[in-house]
């Protein structure tokens, strides 16, 4: 097996960042899926933010002639099976997604990409994204495939940031307001749990805010999100009311490199 560094453009825009992925030339062939039911609020990056939790994504192409439909090239059959199991019938921005196999063997990119209603490009390549969560066995081992529930795990925020910063960030980006927040300070980062009214609000938040990064008071931040599979906040993490959401210390830990 020959291990090489991928080439080509990254599909991550300036707000979300980009990076390199190392992959094996002997890896299984990619699998293409069709995703129907995409609302105008959706774009390739927001769809990636959901799919990346279930497997590595190579490319996403929103069809310009058929609104609400995208072709998704997953890295391998296991990633595609996970998406079919967990993302099919998921509700995002008030619309139920329908995921199915495509007759195509790869997502072909030719000519300049179209532009969606929100100004983003209709085609994005993620092969070199540093946000791929299954690029190495070590990264893959940190993930759990679970169904969407109303409790999210957040991680990778700098230690200097607190609950108020996270709540304000979500508000500014137009995310649903969490009902509870539980933050834990580890040796390397701030992490914890967010609880919403329902799984749909949690899913919308993942689409919008997963992988957001920027600079606040001279300190760079990145926000990473994942479904926990929990139906509600664990009893030990149940907080009191705080700024429109509940807040407490404690909750799940995390790593800046997760």
C-alpha cells in the first residue's frame, strides 16, 4: 500500500478553515449518494457538517437544475452505509432528508461551479479537509455513530472561553437557543454538552455551527459539535437557568485535536 497526500482544492471556506488529509491508495472505491429534501438554507458546507460525523466525505455537489437535491461522494461503503442509516429521514431546517444510492460511481466536477442562493458555491471538495473525522484509525476511534438527539457534545474551544461566549456565538449565527449548557474545562480545551428543545433544533445547530472558527479578543477559536445519542442532559449535569439557557461546569471532556 502506498500512502500519499491528496491534492486538489479544499471545500472548506474561510470561515470554517481547511487542511490536509492523508489517505491510502488501496482504499475501497468511493460511494455516491443522492440527498433530497434540502432547504435553501442548506449548502455543501452545512451538509458536510452533518455527514462528517458518520464518515469521510470526498465531494458534495448541489444540483443547479434540480433544487433541493445534492450528490454526495462518500469515501467508502461503510461511510455511505452510516449516512443511509442515520441521516436518511433526518429533519434539517424543517425538511426531512431522503438519502438513497446513486447510479453514479463518482461525483464529476467540470466547468465553473454554480452559485447557490446564499452565495456559496454549489460544489465543494473535502478530500483535504482537516475536519474529516475518519482520516486515520486514531481519529476514527474517537467517533461514535448515533442517531440525532436533542443533546450535543461540543469540544475544542479554548480554555479562555466560557458559556456566555458560546451562547452568544450560537445566537449570532442564527442557531436555535439551547435550553441547557454544561461546560467542562480540561487541561487543553473547553468542552461540554448543549441541550435543545428537540433533536431537530440540535440538528439545525450542527448544520450551522459545526466547525465555526474565528478570532475573539485575540484568541482563535474553533467549535466542533457531535451528537451524543442522549435523550436528555445527564442528571449530574442538569444546571440552573442562565442567560436564556442553563449553565454549569462539568460534562464531557474533549481534545483540541478531536
